[in-house]
């Protein structure tokens, strides 16, 4: 199992990595939504499901765009992300059972920025014009996502300092 | 509408709503105002953010148990509250207060035909800076039962002091808002004015009472290994034992914990540990050691749902067998069971006294229901039971640690006592403490250890016996209060019964039990055990009346007073 | 390399059950679960051939969240249970999951002997320096000055060094990972499971509820300054300067994994019964 930043040397590589990034983002938002169901935060369930759906659209679009390339199989053979895991996967460690939509969108924003940075680095390092063109498309796509998240954030103000205050103590279960 | 003697309230909420805090504040405010009360809780499986319900019963007289039904069920939100459906019973005369944005109440609520009033607690809280919905709920409940905002105000000042004046103000405002909003609810839930209280009262949990009882009894060493629902005993002891010059050691596991207290006790210090079923299982071998070597010690078992890992957050009475019979070999020791939150203090203090006096292990069978419930109780009187160990001193000649004596209790030499050197042993031993496999010594020591318990006069504390008539209700532990309430109702319905609840489960008291059962023709045995452990224990050791019925079941739902009452009435 | 792209036989999702974890959002164990499923997928081991054995604690809830066989046993005894399983069913992949309380406190004795016995299995301890499930008592790896209800002012005790203990007791593979890097952790788990004998992987996994200070861990962990060694003496010297946040494989031993004696397998018992004949 190779761990490290995936190397993009062919178009198939790029499609596969882009697909994987979106697919993992979908899984991550679904996981967060499930966490919010268990921990009784219905507002956040809705936010994370929405984000998941948005990523699923991108994921499916990439798969379509890839045409004959089997992006799933190809991605399985490539290196797995090392530090900080897959760029567009929202940071699980930042979740909190009392988190607000603002927090969720902060996570999403950071994730989009990371993805954007990755594709940008591909445009800067590749010598292949086709790859560069496709990577630039993905950069534009991610930039749009960043703007979308910013627009969503306008709906949700930053919460007050006591957002994580829970009057009840933790419950000992075993 | 007439004011009432008692009222029951359930406060439900999830994910940071603060339902349990509201329940705690309600109990405390009501206690400050002079009422009596009992608070229990039920929770989901999450460590944080889970669904939770505070269950409060308030009254002008001491509250013995949780109610059969709740008069008020207030839902800050209903997320996953269906989990509590069976546990929070409501009836057609109950009032349900629901936040229109909090989801739907559990189906059992609708089925019960209770009246539902909508109160937009979350919205009202938003209108107050830093306001919280649980404080709105608290104020509303206060209005219903006749508890004024001024009492809450005093309480909030005290409890929220650490959070600053803004937080206190916000909570006050929220409580007031809830109080005002409930003005129109004409539902006849006001409590009668409290009786004048002339003794000091305390607000504490069974676990806290247990811990204090230990210190009062003379315990100055505790070994601690955390386990639900006993950990609070140890966490209360940690700083407080230090304050009185004692020591608490955290053990690496229960095997270490029991051996640590054996060591401390061997060295002369009254010692205790607290655990639950799984931990007691681990400690059994060494309990046998303490029995054989005649080492005083106290082990608290706060019983929970079993077997094995079971239901850690719920109560059962199914550790009776292991407590009484768990040791291999014949190893008589003591088992004591508190009957209420207040009795946790007395029973533990008494247990410590008995352990020291009789130089034997005492298992105290508490349970999750009283261990983790909170109540306002009369300040317990200072009782004269403080551990007094018969220590050897001024030893001349060969010291016999296990000398045969009329009362079976031999002087125990504490290390440092000149002339008293001996090796304590789990091996069968002579009077001097030397290992032996001989028939004479083995039987002599078995007799000694049995007889020292059998001949001891435990006094009237051995059991609670109340009432009259030829009908006996026999129970123990946390079901004592529930049974007492049921018997009260039966008496009002013209049926007399006697409540017999042993506090001392081991050694058995055949003469006293026979006296208690004298003239009884029927016995209803009530216990929270799937296998009817208490019934089988009674059958093994005592002569029961000819007609016996059982009311027994496993947890997690506690047996209610109404069930016991129905069983009595069905059998008159 | 084949031109035809073959899908790997298993995806990580194949190892997940649909039971929703009760872990608090933000808990490092979510990442550990991810590492497990990714490792199993990489190993391409059928889910039914994997057994995850655990004790009691938040980390020990993990078997229920996976679609493998599992045993959620009593507190601290998972290594013993796993030993019995593995010697009788050596073809199974046996992974033991524990926490710092379950594994190093009540499980301490079994830890020593599991390393010594060197049965081929992998022991994963999710270390969050606290007892989480019982609401925040100190564990053997809790810092001496950390204040808790059970140890006001801190325990004052030197923390347990699990990697040192593992090395001294004979573990055949020793590594430390950080939950916040699930792919790297997965790669180490793959190696640990493949490595013969007793493999010990400690995963630093922050507790968001009782140790919010552990948010800092992501800034404290760093790759180990030297690569893994197969020389126990070298490994011991490296541990002398271990700051508790070195990430990577420390030691790859070459002890032969435990093999019980193999008999001839006699078909009938007459040979055994001959002992009693007069």
C-alpha cells in the first residue's frame, strides 16, 4: 500500500484522482451526517446531507467525463494520500456534536481549498498539455465550489462563544 | 382545584438541551422551598449529545420511589425520545408540554390520551441573549407546581456563579419567561405548601451517601477502579478521604483493588472499595481470602443490569447470589443491603462497623436506582457505629491470632505490635495461624468463622418490619420504598399487609425471620431479578408461609408501586 | 502489468457494518475505523475470515461497527481470548482492539504475556490518555499532572511506556501511529498484519470530550527520526529518546511466531488407552 501524494502522469491518473477526491468527500459528509443523527443535531444532518449530494453530483460528472477510463479501478492502484488524507474530505477531528452550520461550512470551505490547491499544483508541475487543461478545468470547478460555500455561509452567522456549552455532564456508559 | 400532596415531572431533551440540568435544578429548588423530592434519570447510549430524561417526583412528605405515571411530561425536544416510551408512563390526566419545533412526542404519549400544550421553548430562549430552552421549561414547571421564580433565582445565583453574572441573568430571565408563559395552564398541579422543616436537610445521591457512610464508619483507605454505576462513590472519596487523613489509590483493576484493601486492613486501617457486578466477580477469590484470614473489609456493589457486561446504566437486584454464595469453599461473610438513598449512609456505616467488629468482609448491595438517584433527605443522625476492631496488645506468650473464643472473635495484632507477629493466610490454619491440613483445626476454624457471625446480635437493624395483618410483602434494597408506598395504598383500600425487608442478607437470621413471619399465611415476594434470586434464597434458609406468590422481573424497567399494589389487591 | 483494470476484490465499505457508532463526533476512533477498513481492503482478506476481538471501553466498541466476526469481551482480557482463538484457528486474521485503560491497566498482565508468547496476531491500542467510557479517570498513559476527579491534582505517577514494555516483553513488530493520518495508519496496519508473530500498533487517538487538549496532538506528532530496525538493542536505545509522538514503525523482529506442538494425528484412541493397560 503506497502512501503519499498521488502522482499524476496520465489523464487516467488525473481522472482517477479527481474521482477519488470527490467520492471520499461524499463518504465523509455522509459519515458526518450519520454522526449528527446519532447525536441529535438535525440541523447539521440536513447541512451535511446537502453537501454530500453536491459532491455526489461532481463525482458522477467526473466519472461521465472520464468515459472509458475505469476510474475506480485506476484509483485503487494509485498511492493513498499521506498527510491529512484526501484533500476534499472534511476534517473529522473538527466535528462536534453541538456544531452549527457555520462550523460545517468552515470544514467544507477548508476541504474545497485543499482540493483546489491540489489541482493547482498539478497545473504547475505537469508537462502534459492535456493534463494541464483538465487540471485547470478542475481548478475552476473547485473555485466555483469555494464561492458556493461562501454564499451558503452568508446564511449562517458565526455562533456565539458558548455554542459548545452543554449544561449536562457526559454520561458514563460502561 | 385542590392542591396536591405530590407531583411528578419528566423533562426530556437531547443534544445539549440540558434536560438533566433542569431536573437537578428543579429538585434543588423544590428542596430549598421545603418540599421533598426524588430525582432519577434515563439516558441514551451516547456519551454526549444523547437523548436524556430527568424524572422528578416532589411531595410534602418523603418520596419513597418513582411514580407510576408522570403528571407533567415536558419535551424540550423529542429526538429519539421513543427510547423512553415505556419508562415515562403518562395517562389521560397527564399534561404534555411540547415545543412545536421539537418533533413529535413518542407514540405512547398520544396513545395515553394526555393533554398536549405547545410551548415554543426554543424560540422563547432565542429571544433572550444566552437564553436556554431548558430554563424556559424549568420556569414553566415551576409555575405549574407553585414554585416561584424567586427560589430559582437564589439557586441560579449559587449554581451558575462560575459562569458569570450574564449567564445568571440570562437563566433568570428564561425561568421568568417560562413562568409567565405557563400562567394560563389551569391544570391543578400545585403542591400543598411544604410542612415546616425543623431539621437540616441534605441533597445528595445514594452513591454520595454511601461514601460518607464509609467515612463516618471509620474507613480511611479506599482502592478505586472505575465502573458504572459505582464510580461516583470513589470520585467523592478521592478528595474527601484525603481531607480526613485517609488515602485513596487508583488500582489497575479490580483484582488489585480488592487486594489493596486487604493489605490496608491487615495493616490496621479500615478499608473499602466500590464496584459493580463485573468487578465483584473479579474480586470473589480475594473475598474468600479475606474471609479465611479474617480481615475486615467493605466492598460496595452498586448493582446494574446483568449478566456479564449487561446493562451498565440500569438497575437490577441480581447480584444477590454472587454476594452470598460467590466464594468457593464454605466462606460465610456478611451481606448488607441499603433500602433508600438515606439508608445508603447508614448501611455503609453499619457495614464498616460490622466488618471491623467481626473481622470479616462485608458486601454492601446497593443498586443503580438508589446509587445514582438524588433526593433531599433529613440530615442523617450521627449514629454510634464506628468500626472498633478487637486489637491485640500487651501480648505475652505465644500469640494466637485465631484463638478460639466464646464469641468467635479473636484479637487481631496489627503490624508494629510487639509479640504479635503472625502470617495471615488463606491456607487453613491453626489457632496460631500456621498452615495445616488437619481435620480438627479446619473444623474448629470453620466453626469459629461461622459462629462469630451467627452468635452476633445485629439488633433491629437487621430488617425493616412494618404494618400488620396476615399478608406479608417481602422484598429488599431499593424496592423497600416502592413496596412501602404500595402497602400504604393497600391500607387505604382496606387491605392490611406487613412489609418485611431484610437489611442484613447474610448471615441469615432464622429466629428473627420466623418471628416476623409469625401468623402470616401469605407472602408476596417482590424483586428485580429474572431468576428470582431473593425468593430462592428465602426458600433455602427460611420457612415461608404456605401461600407464596412472586412479583419478579429483570431490569431495565423498575417495578412500580402500582404493580405491587395490584398484586396485593388481586390476592386479598 | 495487466492492461485490463481489475477491481480490487474488496472495498473498505465491505468491512463496515451499518451500526452507527456512539463515539462523540470528533473522536479519533472514527479515523481508526477507517484505517481498519482500508487496511483490510488492501489485504483483500474476506470479511468472514477476520475476527476483531476487544475488551471494554470506547475503543472496544469497534467490532460492532465492522462487518467481520467480532468479540466484545470483558474488560482487559481480549488478548487472552484472541490467543485461544488464533491457536485453534490459525488461518483466521485475528486483530485485537483495545484502549489505554483496557489494554495497559487491567489488561497489563495479558499484554506482557501476549508479547512473550508471540502468537501471530495484531494488537491495536487506541490511546487517548484517559478512561473515556467511565467519564474521565486517569489511565496508565495519562500525564502525571493531569487533574481528574479521581486523582485531584494529577496522579503524580510516571506514565506507562507501552512501546518499551512491548519491546522488552518480546513483541515482534512495534509501531506507533496517529489517528489523524488514516492512510498512513492503514499502511502500518497492513504491514503489522502481514508481519508474522505478535504485532503491536499503538494509535494515538484523541478524545474530544475528556481531553480537548489533545487537539494539539496533530501538531506534536512527527515522523520518527530514524527508520525501523530489527535489532532490539537499537530499538531500545531509540526508545530512550522517544517523546511519545514519534510516528512510524519502530521495530520489525524476526522471532518465529508461536507454534503449538504438532501431533501425528492418530485416528483412534487405542494408542492413548494403551497407557492404562495392565
